[in-house]
């Protein structure tokens, strides 16, 4: 499996769509915080999801998730999926993206690349261990982030 990227801009600048669930019921949200690396001898992807996100419920319930990366012309759709919640509306139906079944999860026809991930680990980020300047800026008024690590089992292009 070969995935060549500038890891420091992949999430930060390009963004990704994090999706969990099955074709019958799934939810996606935009993420720009995450990483790719190695853990326990496996290729892994890490994402950070606030507990308030609807997608968080799916991630907790499901054993798999996908991370999809899109061309620039899909940015408005990623912005929509990153500003509306599936809890309040049928945002997946109106996303303008075509969902596809992929092995254990859901991918998108428009994606340039999709990482299929088996959930390996989840842990809340302990506020006490976060530097106070960051804690005050990012967590004074918003829900905490939980960290999810998935084994990248497949790369779809
Ligand atoms: C560019 C961008 C990046 C984002 N990155 C994250 C992230 O890494 N983690 C997170 O919890 N929320 C992130 N969000 C916010 C969620 O995508 C947003 O709250 C979304 O509406 C949640 O949808 P849901 O409630 O249907 O899960 C981001 C939003 C945007 C626009």
C-alpha cells in the first residue's frame, strides 16, 4: 500500500471526510486534525472528534471508519459537511457527494483516495494534560475531543 503525501498539509489544508456506519445508516463530518503513522507494527490513521459530533456516536458504535480525500472542486461540499450536523438534518442526502459501499464501510465516488480503517483504539483527551493556553482557547466553551486510532487496511483510489 503506497500513499505519498505531505502529511503536515494533508489534513490541515486539504481536509478529509471522516465517515462511519453502513450504507443503510452512516454519517460523515469534515476533519482537519489527524495524522498517519505507525503503531503496534501497523499503518494507522488518527482522528480527533469532539464528543458533541453526531459522527462521534457512529464511531463509538462501529468497528470501522473511512477517511476520504477530495479534489479541490469538492471543497464547498466538505465545508457543508463540516458546518451542518447530521443530527439536525439529512445532510448526507443533500451533500452532493455519491456514497458507495466499500468493504466494511462507506466511501465516496468523488474521492481521490480513501483509507479504510479498522478501529483499534479510542481515548478521551484528558484536559489536565493539555497545556493551559490550548485548553482555555479550545475547550473553555466546547466539548472535549476523543482520539480514535484505526488500522489502515485498504487504500482505495
Ligand atoms: C475544515 C473543518 C475541519 C474540521 N475538523 C474537525 C476535527 O478535526 N474534529 C472535530 O471534532 N470537528 C471538526 N470540524 C467540525 C465538524 O466537521 C462539524 O462540527 C460537523 O458539522 C459535525 O457533523 P456531525 O454532527 O454530523 O458529525 C471541522 C470543520 C471544518 C469546516
